[in-house]
C-alpha cells in the first residue's frame, strides 16, 4: 500500500499550482481531484497524491509551499499507509481514470485502489494537461496529427 498525500486549497488556480509543484518535486501520482463549493460560495479543491512515503512527504511540502505563494492552503497532510476503506469508500468518487482519447473528459472510477502499485487505470497527469495520458509520449508542439 502506498502513502496518500492531500493538499486542500481555496480556488482552482491554487490547486493547479500545488499539483504542478508537487508532481515536479518527487515521483508521485495525482490520483484524485475533489472540488467542493464551500462557505460563502468559494471553491475548495483537494488534490490527492500517491507514492512512497518519502516522495509523498516531499511532494506535499513542495505543493503546499507553492499553493501558499499563489493563494490559500486550507490543509495539507500525509497518511503513510491509508486503510483500504479510506480509498474504496471515501475517495472512490474522486479517483481519476486514464482517458481513452484527448477529447474525452476525466472519468471517475469507484472500483480502483490508487494506493496499489502498478495500477494502469490511474492518470499520471496533472489537471493542467488533461489530454496527456502517458508521460513518455512526445509533447512537441510541432507534432501534427495525420
């Protein structure tokens, strides 16, 4: 079982900035994004990261620091070894699934455990690049579809 890192922000831009910094800081995966309209109509966004404990700790710290620079962080926390019920019963409706095509939106799955290694169903992308499903694919802007 992998560690679970959470960064809760106020606003989508702050969350995207946190996710970008977190994903660049260590070898972790963005496994879920949770959006909630809160008190006063503000958008609360929580990003969920998975990986080994040291990587998740480093990425949450980097994401939290960047989010504080951009906007407001509500909370940040790392669970070293989350119980499977946390994933299956609480987080399941927010889990990201790989997209079949670039034009489809992110699909939510309720049966995938993001904390299990080798799970091919999870997205390795940040919210800023929803069309990319494989980090080894070329992102060269000169590539044209045939």
